[in-house]
C-alpha cells in the first residue's frame, strides 16, 4: 500500500473509532476495531493500528465471566460503555418485545454505525427476544443485500440496520417499525424512510437528541411537508384522466380487459424489460436482435431462444421508427401467447409477486397439540363402567434376567389402531432396547369403588416414581375422589397376574395398609398361620411380612426404597465397612451421620433398593424403625415395570395419533396399499424429540419426489414457458409457505411431535390434583381429537413434516400412494401421459456426433433434436437451433435429484437420518455434475459462444493438470463454469423425455457419468460445514472476512484454537468456492496441529 493511501486509510479508521467512542460508547468503539474489514488486513501497518486501538478500548472495559454488555445496561451507560442514544434505541425496541413477527428497519448515516449496532443488537436481543439483526450498506454486494432483504421478508431476519441505500425501492409489506437512529438530512430522505413502514398500524420513530431544537424544528417541517404532499396527491386523484384517444396520438396496443396500453415510444423499453426477465448468466444477457435493411425499409426482429416467440418478426414502414414498429408488434405477439400478462408486464413478474405475498403470510403457526380421544373421558367415577383391556407385555432385549411384569391398559373406548401398533421397540435411557407388545385381552366391568381404588393405586405409583416425595400423596389421593366436570385423561394402568391375565387386586390393594382394620385382620391371619412377627416402624407396629416387597420412606434422608426382604444375619450391632476403610456398627453410623439413636438394635435389618438408582443389584441396609411404610405389597419388579410405563404410553399415544392421521387420508381415497403406522410416526417426529428415528430421511425423500412430480407436471403443461418461469411456478407448489398452508388446512400441525418426552409434564391418568382438562376439536364433521395446550411451530417445520409424510407414502406404497396423499393435501399432480408437441426439424448429425454421444450415454434417441437442445447454451446464436437447454435442465435437475435420492434411501436404509441427507447433498450438486461433465469430455460437444468456450476449455485444462486421485465430493478446488453442470442435467432431461418419462432408464444412462457414486465410506462433509461443526464442538472462535476488488472475491477464514491462530485467504470469482478452499486449508491446519488432536 502506498504511503498516501495508508495515511488516508488510517485517518478514516481514526475518525470512525473516535466517532463510535463519542457517539455510542466504549464497547461499540471496541467493536468498531474488530468488525471493520481491515482487522485481518494483510497490511501490517493497518492491522497493527486496528489491533492497538482494540487493546486500548478493551483495557477500559470490564473483564471476567460475570460481566457482559447486557448485564446491567443502565450501569454500563453510566460507566460510558454505552451512550444514552444507544440505550434509548434499546429501550425503544424492547417496547415491541410482545409484538409477533417484528420487522424493523433502523436507518443510520454511517456504515460503521450500522456494523457495530448489528453486533450489539445480536448480542442483546437474539437471546432475549429471538430477534436476529443484519446489516445492509453500500459496501455490501447486491447479491448479499438481496439475500438479507429476502430473509427479512421471510421472517428469518427481524431487524435490518441500513444506510440510505434501503430508503428507496424496498417493498416489504410486513415491515411494521422504522427507526431513524440518525435524523434524515432531507425531506426526501424523511419521506422515503418513513415509507418503508408498509404494514397497517406500523410505527415510525425519530430519534432526536434532547435540547437539539434546530433538528427538532427541521423534523417538524419535514412532517408538515409530508402532509402537504399527501393532500396534494389526494386532490390530484380526484381529477379525471384524459381519454386514451386524446392521450395517445401514436400507434399503440391496448388490452381491452384491463385498459393496459403499450405505445410506439414505450414498446422498445417494454420489450427490453421482458427480455431482461428471461433466464441469463454471466456469459449471456438476453436481448432482442434487430436488423434494419436500409434499402428495402424492412426491420427483422428475433427474440432470445428462451422466449416462446421463435419466429422472425418483420415489419416495413417509416425508417425512423422501424425498430419501434417491430418492438410494438413483438409486444402484441408476446401478449397473444401469454408471455406478457393482461397488465402488459412479463408473466414472471406477476408469478414472483404471488410468491412473495405467499411467503409473507405465515412464519410461525400456533395450533392445538392433539391427544387421542380413546384416552379421554367425560365420565364420572360414581358408577360402574365397562373397560376394554389390553395386555402390555415388555421384555428387555439386553437383560433377559431383568424381570418385568405385564401391565393391563384399560380404556373406556376400544382403541382404533392397526395391528402393527401392537408391537414396537423403544430405547429406554441407558437400559437398552425395550420390546413392547400390546394385545387385546377382554372386556371387564368395574364398580365405582374399584375404579377409584385403581386410580388411587396408579396415581400413587406414578407420583412416587416421578416426584420422589410422599409427603403430598394424601392430598393427591383425595383429589381422585373429586367429581370430573370436564374431559380428562382417563384410563387405567394396572398390574396383571396369571394366564390369561387378570388384574392383580392384591397389588392394587397395597394402599389399604393405612387402614388399621386391614392391618389388624392381616396380623390375626399371620398369627393363625404361625408367621406373626411384629416389627417396629415409624408407621407403627406392623407384621414383618408387610415389610417384604413394600415401599418405604426414610425421613432421615428423604429417600424412598423398595424393601426386598430381611437380612436375618445383620442387625444394628453388626459392623459396616466405610469408604475410608474404617468399620463401625450401624448404631454408631446412624448416630455419627444422622444424629439418630437406634432403639431396637436387635431387630434384623431390611434390604432396600433406592428407587432412583439404575443398577439392578445395588442395595442398602435399613433399620425398620427408620422406615415409614407407603405401599405393601409392591415388588421391586412391579415398580421397575411401572417406571417404563409413561414412556410406553407416550409411544402408544403417538402411534394412535399417527394411525388417526393415516386414516384421515385413506378414508377419503380408494388406495389399497399398506402404509406402516410407524412410518407415519417417523414423519411426524422432529429431531427435537431426541428419538432414534426422526423425519429427516423421509423429508429428504419426500422433498425430492415433490420437486420431481411438480417439475414433470409443469414441463408438460406449460410447453412454451422458459426455465425461470417454470421455476417460479414450481416454487408456488413446493415452497415451505405453500406446504405449510396445505398442512394447516389438513390439521397436520396438531399431530407433530416437536419436543422430547418429559416425565414431569406427563399427565398421570386419574390425577385430578391439577387441572388437565381437554378441549374437543373436530377434524371433520364426525371425527374429533382432543387438545390441552397450544404449540408454536415454525412454518418450515410444518412444511418439513408434509414432505416427510410424502416420503413415508412413497417409501411404503410407491409413487401412486405418494401422489394420492399429495392430492388429498391439495397438491394437484397428475402423472397421466399428455401428448407433447415438438416441431423442430433439423439434421442432428450435422450439429453433433449423435452416435458417439449415444454410445457415451448408453442410450439411443428416438428424437435426436432433444440431444441438440440439451447441448445448446443460450449464448449460441445459430438460427437452425430453436431452443437452448434451459427447459431440459429444469426437468433434468429434478429427475436426477429424485433418482439419486431414492437410490441412496433404499440402498442405505439402515443409516441414521442425517447421514442420508449428507449423502444426498454430497451427490446432488453442481460441483459433482460439472466434474462428471469435464471427465466425460462433454465440453467438446456444447454449442455456445466463443468467450464461454474459451473459458470452459481453459478451466478443464487447468483441472487436468492437477491430476487429483479423488475427483468426487468436495475434493475439487477448481471453479467450473456452471454450464458443465447444466449439461449433465439437460442430458438427463432429454433422455427422460425421449424415453417416455422413464426415470429408471434415465438413471441407467446418466449413472456411469456420475461414477463413482458417493458411499457412506467415501462421504466427506463440505469443508465449511465441517469446520463450523468442529468450532462449535471445541468452542473455537471462528471469523470470516469477505471483501471484493476488481470483480475478485477474497475470503479470509480465521480460527483461534487454544491460543493459536489458524488462518487462510483464498480468492476467486465465486465466494462459495473461495470459502470452501480456505475452510479446507484451515481445517487441515487445525487437524495437523499437535495440541488440537
């Protein structure tokens, strides 16, 4: 860097740092040193200046784990870490914390202000309110600006801090708050910034420093000027327009239905605008080609190949307006074929507007969380009732010697479930796999007293297992007697005994030991049997056999134990070995540890197992006099069995709901295929549930099929639409917003499982101590579910579940089942063959080597013109070729995505869900396709412009010099022109169409070009993703700096790991490739560094 440039740059940095310190506080001044593009500069002078300033500001700020800028904001303002102006902004924003879907634009004057405010707001508001902040300034590329605005529209970004670049042109209907952090400098700026708040009842805040009367007066004048302009506009609106025939004296074309008019003078600009919305790339910008023959006074006009008008338009007339005449005729013809709408705008413009409106509608849905009606009842407990009994049998796959008893599930309504629901496996913590079977047993009639007894029993057992606190048990049991006034969770879970299974009433009666009468009768019976032995407990004198297989509470330590029997050879005089190696008597231990004097030292100790301990063989020795009897008899195996019941019931509830969702579709169609309920449950279950199964693999499969089906439908239906228009129309079908809307219409959000099972939140059936009433919700006029709570789900999650359900039907019932489900949803897809007209007479052999290409593709074309079309880039101007490859590329992209995804899904069906998604991402991407095209030499056969041809040949030549051993996945560091990837997709599309839309034939032909396909053994994550995951896992600090110079992108990836900086800078035409290569090198450096191993 030259001395003059360095001085100017240092002066600018000094000015920025000083401004931030005086206007926004020391913390933001510190951030201004870190967040500017020069902190990682290669120029040592600039980098050292930023680093030195950073250290000065950092020394003034508090340090330590307990201090943060958001801890005590007022104290930080008083200390000068934040300015009062910044504090005012924060307080203003927090007043909107309860507003759903906030969309706020904060206008600032300086770029550095926008950058540091973004850092502050993300640090303070992201956790408190979930609001994400981004920045747009003149130094940010147009692509990134558009990405930020698009995320703002979708609700992924809530706040944009912007300079005046967004004052004009940004139209976000949902923007509901605009804040001028720095007052506008002109009335135009004032009106433009205020106009960004488009939503009804939106707010516009102006921040003016207290005591600044001049600025305040200026703002008032701006407001008055705005009102004058509004009144003037209203006055002009009431003045009738002049008739069209008076307005236009020149030739024009008018659409009668709308009144839209294009005149001779506006025709050229309209035609150019239409062409600008046709697909393009860096090598071709679509424009009309106009040739004027001066001698004959004739003008011929031809539109790009992607336009539906492929004929030559020829006009004659006044030579001065020949181009306008031809353009007007072209506009007229474009309207006739539908390429210009009745409003005389390109069709793609209106389609994009519809998409934007759809995306703005839904971001988060709040829907009922459903509960199976079979497990809910309005009935009271004051009369006998009929129950349908199911035997729940369970067996540990890992511990065959771990005894578990059967449980009887008794419900008032017979379960409407498929046979497959009656058997399933589930993971239970660290105990391994639990195999569960649910078999229908019989019908029983229970009296009101028996029902209450059963409810008291199950409430007691589940409360003890869940709360570990018997002190409130009496209050809870008293609530069981309360009358039921509304729908509640109502079913019985009872211990079984014998074959065929019967209710184990002896165990259910275990609570009745509290009755003195029962206790006396029991002791009298033991006396007649010669087994009477009284034992002293906190509860009182009890028979020794009541302590065996009982549940006791020890107040001295607050624990609950299962008593498995007496230790006849141990009493309180026995020695107990402590961890220190010292041996003391049990009497001494309880005196020393708990301050308790044992009174009955000669009584045998009890063997007990702590109910919270997982080890099956761990036990303790307890003096009976320290135990308070809770339930008897209740064996340890029964209690172990009941510990799994809540999780089992959660699974049964989920399977019943999955079966219900499946029946909602099947009851409305004639489909005769078996769709496993377990697959529907998998599609309903998100990753948040922490199950071994979740929807990701099915979502990947369903997403690919939906894209495939929609692409075929659109390709066949709209034969004249170009790729861009087809893509927009496809988005209307498969976008998250569209799928969410369809899913909500079918009540799918209520079925979604979006959180892990929580024992504390599980509703114990019969427990009326807390309000757990359910509301009825009708799915159809005759079909209902129950709901207790509302759940908020992001629209993308609903869309993911819809795609996963499509994948579930596809994986089990094939394409017919998937299409049937999609039609039920409202996705109108029809695979019926429709005749397609192709009138492209040409001699294919003169244009390409057909035989060679057919041998390369292992496919013989019925219509070789498809092969020509697939190999023609839009930059090729040969008039003999009427179409470029874009439409075939659109179709082939979807076909390849689908066939590769299904291949991976069914071949590696046992893989974890995330791995299937990773395999697909690594297999279906432009880098793999371009590499395959280069290896096959397809670049030698493409029709394109000379400039593009030179670039492709140069890139392929450079790549061949690298001589890479592995040439698939993310290994290549060469940025191939996208044309090469497009050709693989267009060839797939050509074969697909020519073969009668046969995806099997297409995959067989294209697969050899893609070999070797990626497998789980050869899979490598994208370097940028792998680096990010490593930094998250190891808590390394990662920073990316991107800057552009002369059209070249420079990206620096820097990671601080264990005090060592690992850094690499890479440049290229493509930011993604630069980021990939830089990340790859930093990743390698991290792995090779000895202290990071």
